[in-house]
């Protein structure tokens, strides 16, 4: 047992006792012990790292080279020919590894390129790749302190670090990591349901016979995972109450009380409201303060889906978008979006620690201790659905430790400024239509040249987007806004500037005109 920090000091424990173990083939049957050779690991890692270095250094503008799936199946299967037969001395396994890495890099969306403006996942801060390598090798699942000591401590430290921007009492709140925002939303809604309808956990929905049906109120633009969660939790998709939005596509706070009242008259009991801090479609922030006030008045749990925008908390300039987040009962935060770590790393925060245990009420005495000791009180298993779980927090904690808050704030602020500039550029272009004033790093717009027929608008935007994807220089996404297709860019890469955006607009115009001159249903 390590009892003092001196015991944990840099002792070189491993180096002192380093000695190459001789594989003892006899005693292990045919098991190929060379596979486990630490030096082989080093060689393989060096192959990967030199290829990744080149990949990161490539500054060409490129989007995605879509591969015919049958071609990719063939290429992947070709690499699998022959039964694995030991490490051959001619280095063929290294060649194979090199070919696999090349195929992996080549067929991906080129997230480090300035042509990538497509989605909310992005190139990562490269050091996190190094941490992921370590996490894979040390293999310390993080739901229990005894299995992942440092990850569990790091999780508690990061919760406190980030709570500096929330302001809860240290002893009262809780944070748990989940594999993604969708799972965090499900978990929070489960905690909310168990809080407001505790009998359902053991009795099922039959406990509600003859009573008002539980319902969840969300905006039109809420992420689809909320609707799914309603299905999974036995609430039912039909018990989703839609809260009207204003022109900025935020929940319109004046219309919330009437919408809740109308739901009540239809026999629904809204027990939870879900607001977005950064909607997926346009990056809109719902009015947290107003919703918290209504939630408190009506005993409704308020969950904030901050998968995209909760990262704004670390920026002095942008934090105001989340004013009163401390009034929410729970909120989620995807670090793999605007904190630029590899997927998945989601943080789910609860204002009230006890409620976090409410999500999964059950006994599993072989893992959950009746009376926690100093170790087991750090276990997070009773707060999350996952049993074996990656040490999700490690990348974020290490980046935070080594680079500090400023790196994240600077990058997020730059991306939001860039989006505002792009918006102004579009406002000056008569053949483009903007659809919202951006609040984050997401911008939706349409290309509407004078020679386009009104009824073709929807298909036209989608066709432009798909053609651009095929061409492979830029990668952008599409979205339906008010039932009509639109183009969507998400700026995640700080190497992009307004020059790249202007290039994209030229590409959109060229592609659009090309489509209009082709014989197609659009024309
Ligand atoms: C991305 C996103 C999600 C889903 O999160 P995952 O990490 O992809 O599971 C949920 N809500 C919003 C608002 C999102 O942008």
C-alpha cells in the first residue's frame, strides 16, 4: 500500500527491475508468446506514430474520399489472407500493420483539414492520443476505485475544477462520466423519472394506472436521443410535449406555461423539461434562467442538454450563455465536442448528489458496498449504467493539467468569432440566405441563386451538399429547418479562417450552377 505521496514519487520502479522475460513456449502449448513482447509493442507503436505525425502535418484542403463499400470490403479482406502464423522474421506483420493504418487514415473524414466543416466531432488535441494509448495498455476500467484508482481520483478533481464555473457546494453535487451525450440524457431522464415517480422502478408503469401520464417537455429542436429516452423509459414518444420556439430557435419562455397547462388538460403530468445549451441543428441556447424558475414553481426537473455548448462555461466571454446553469437539476457536457478530446467523454452533472444515485436503484452486493469505505466511496458504478467503462476522464484531465483552461477557452472563442464572420460574409451575398444569427460555432444557410425554381429549394440544398461530399474537397452537413433543407457548417478546426469559408462559398456556387445546368429533376 502506498501511504504517502513520497511512496508514489518517481521511483523508476519498473526500470530498475526491467528484465526481458524469456518466452517459455513449452509450458504454454502453442501460444505465441512473441505477441506479448514489450519490444514488439514499441516497434508497432513507432510505425503508428510516424504515420500519424505525417497525417497531422498534411495541410491540404480535403473533405472525405468516399469509398465504394465493396471496394473497401475487398481491401480489408485482402489484409486478412492467411492464418496468423507467428511473427515472421521478414517483417510482413509490420507491413500489414502499416497497410491497415494507411487504410484507416485514408478512408476517414479528414477532420484535421481546413476542408472539414461538417460535424460536431473533430480533430483532437493530439496529446490525448498519447493518453489513449496508455489507457488501452494499462486497461483500468473506471467504475470502481480498486480497478482504476487514478481515473476515479481524476474524475473527482475534474468535477471540482469545472464546478468553479457552476458554483455548487462541493459536498452536495455529483458528476459521472458516460460514453456519450445520448447515454447521459437517458441517465438524467431516468434519475428524473425515479425522483418524481419512484414506484415505477420496481412496479413498472402499471403503478400509474388511472393516474396522469408522465410526460417530458422539450423544444422542437431537442436532440433525438431525448425522444428515444422517452421510449426506453416507458414514458412513450407520444408523451413528449413540444415547447414552441422563437425565431432564434430557442424555447420561447412566454409560451412555456401555456404549453404546460395545455398538457395538463390533456391528462399529462410533465415531470421533466429538457432545454438545450447549444442545439445540434443551429447551436441555439434555450433560456435556462426562465425555465429554472418555471421548473421550481411547478416541481418539474430541469435537465440541460449541454452536449455541444456546456464547454462555453470555461470561457469568460461565452459563459453568460449558460447563466443560471446552477439552477438546473442536471446537465450533460460532451468533452469530445468542444473540448476536443477523442470520443467518447461525456460529463453528467447533478445539482443534488442523492438524486444521482436515484437513476439506478438496485442491489448488486457483489460490487456495491453497504457502508462505503475510503476507497469504495469513490466508486461511480451506482451512478452509471456502464459496468466496465473506459477511463473516460483521463484525456480531459491530462490536457487540463498540462495546458490549462486557457487553451480550451481560446480555441472555442476563436471558432465562435469565425462563425460570426462567416455569417456577416453571407449577409453580403445576395444569392445566399442566412437562417439564424449564430450563437455558437454552427451556421445554417441556403444557396438560392436567381435561376432556381421555388419548389426545388429543398432538394437543391441536399444535392449541393452531397455533390460537394463526392468531390471530396470540403465536408459540410445538411439539416432540415422548418421542413426545408439547408446547408450546415460546424467550425471545429482553428486552422480554418474566412479565406477557407469564401473558398467553400465559391465551391457551393460552382456546384449549384453545375447541378442547374445538368438534366435533373431540379431543373
Ligand atoms: C451531439 C449531441 C448529443 C448526443 O451526444 P453524443 O455524445 O453524440 O451521444 C445530444 N445532444 C446534443 C444537443 C448534441 O449536440
